[in-house]
C-alpha cells in the first residue's frame, strides 16, 4: 500500500457498524466492500450491516438512516469515474457534502470510501484488489472506527 496512508490498529468488536455501498462499477465496489469487511473482521467485528444503494448520490440519505437506526460508525463506499459531462462534479460534490453534513449533524463518524477518479484504472488501483496499491475500503473502516472510539 502507499506510504501516505496511515495503518491504524482499531478494535471494532463492540461497535454498531453499517456499510453503505453503491451499485455502479460492480467489480470496484465489491472489492471496496471486501476490503471493508476484511478490516472490520480483523478489528474484531463480525456483525455489521450492509446497505446497497443505487449510486453515490444516494449515499448521504442511506448514511443518515443508518445513523438514525443506531450505527456508531458508517462506512460509505463507491466510485464515480469522470466522464465528458459536468455530471462527475455534481455527483461528487453532492455525495461529499451530503456525507459531511450527515456526520456533523448526527455526530456519527463516516469513513469516506467514495473513489472520485479520472479513470477506471485509477479506481482499480485503489480498490484493494490483488495488485492494487491501496485498499480504500479498509482505510475507510479504520478512519470511521478510530473516530467512533475517539468519541467514546
């Protein structure tokens, strides 16, 4: 994995965790989900919820519902790949702003595992697949769980 990302050791054994994952770009999102699940299990959490949403725009509302339902940490996973229209900017801004708002309004940490990339190759390199240089699913878990433990 890349040198810039810290490797956090966390104990998520008694945390209520919800993973919210998008449906677009299935190979990438399934890899992000697998990385998140590996990280949760390595942190001692075998019981967590998985919620699937259509796309990145829907992540904030699903995260809000998870917080309202008692999640102590939320992991938001997905990918938006730049295209030839302004759609990329609108969706990335809406998802990022929405997730930030949910975290601030609910005080429930959200691990940001939404890849916003120029190419599919960049997403695959961050998805935690064999040969990927990064595992953003695992990093999102480590960040959210660290913040949930800090909150305690």
